[in-house]
C-alpha cells in the first residue's frame, strides 16, 4: 500500500430534517482507509450504513444533508462539493455499486451504450476506444461471450449477471475507491461467492480501496482487512477484521457475531439481540444501545466516548468486553 490514507472521514454528520423531527442518520462517524484497503461497514438495517455511503458520494437528497464533518479524499475535503463537482468525481475517483443493479442500469439502453457513456463522461477517448475498454471490463468481472453481451439489454441478463455489469461499470474508469452497498444480498450463495471472488481479485490487482456495506458478517470475514460496526448512526467499534470477530469489545458486536447461524449448535434456537433498533427521531440521551444491552447501568445514561482499550482497536462503550466476555 502507498503511504498515507486515501480517505479520511472526520466527525461526519448527515441529518434528515422531517416534519416530525430531525433524524440523525449519521452522527459523528470517523474512519480512514488506506490505498488498496478493504473495510467492512457492518450493522443492522437502519444503523446508518447506506447513508454513510451516499454521503461519501454526494447522493443525499433533501430533506437530508451533511451538517458537519470532513470527507478528505486524497487530501481534498469533498463534503461541501457542489453537485457539478461531485458529478466529475463520481465514476472517475469514487464509484458505487448499489444493492439493486437496476438502480445503475437503464432498462431502455443497451449495455454497450451505457458503458461507453460512463467511460466517455470522464475520459477523452473516442467511441471505439471506449467500447474496447467496456468489453475488457465485462471480461474482468467474468462475463462469458462479452462481445455478444455488450449488445444486450438489462432484461436479458439474470440478477447475478446484471450485478456483474454494474460492477464492470463501476470499474470502467479505474476509480481509487469503490463503495459497495450490499450488492450481493439478493443473489444466491453460488453467485454471491463468485462476485465476492471477482471483487477481491480486482481490488488487489488494481490497488483500489473498497468499502463493503453489509449486515452479513460472514461476507466481510473473508473479504475485509478492517471492520467498522455501526449502530444508531454511530460507529461503536473499529479494528482489524480478525481481532474484532475473534474478540469483540462492544456488546452489540458480540450480539451480531453470536446471531450468525453457523455459530449456533444444531437443534438449538438462534441467538438474537433483544429488542429493536431505536428510532433515530427519538433517541434517548446516553448510549443508544443501553435498552438492549445486558451490561448497561447508570453510567450508560451518559453518551459514551470513543476509547482505545487495546492498541489499534476503538470502541464506544463504558463496559468494553475482554475476549468477548466481561
């Protein structure tokens, strides 16, 4: 990896101003990413993972907006970029792979038309050169008969093949950073495994950084170098993937790990975290996880700050665990 971070996110806050109150979807998120590094951004639905990704891409629509914080990409703060500046950035420096490939693909246009437009929007190449690069991108993501597939429409592809095309479009302009928002959730296990393999291979070959947004710990376990666990708009634990999964510090992280089916013995009930995620419109003061946590006490009525009880590990909790237990 090159020296210095590619991306530094500092105290990022993205809030949604609704008629019934302010939803603090992202509330003071900080992390960094080195060139070629893969980070898993993990948490339950509603934790703020996707909004974090959209904030990095400048894709937060009203009534949401970034209200505070910095997003330093290669030393430049893009948090306050105009829409015009973000359009130049998207696809060239930063690309996003969405959960639903039809969010990326226009059903009315052939694949070659969409890929060629994406390439020529950011680079001065003629149509023939752009088509050659589009063909190469399709081959890189493992699409057979790529020449024929270029002339097809999205509806002529399976879900897995459409997702491969979406990934090929994201890779076409060789971005420095890819943000993948649960792109394999709706796919069967075999196709998911194939796409994960292709993504991992391509990020290593091209030295691209990757943020993989997911609720599935089994996916990031074999993909990521580091992990950030989100809850109620905040990152509650960060560290290397192996250390966090082997010895979680935050009770929420441990709850997520324990609820993975493979960790439960056959014939026993699945472990689960009690209760539900709190409404971001009505967060109580203090630790937002305290009503679901078996270790909470009076101290948790105050919002915990980020500490580093172990070198290289960060946790937002008054009662960090040790080796997965108190």
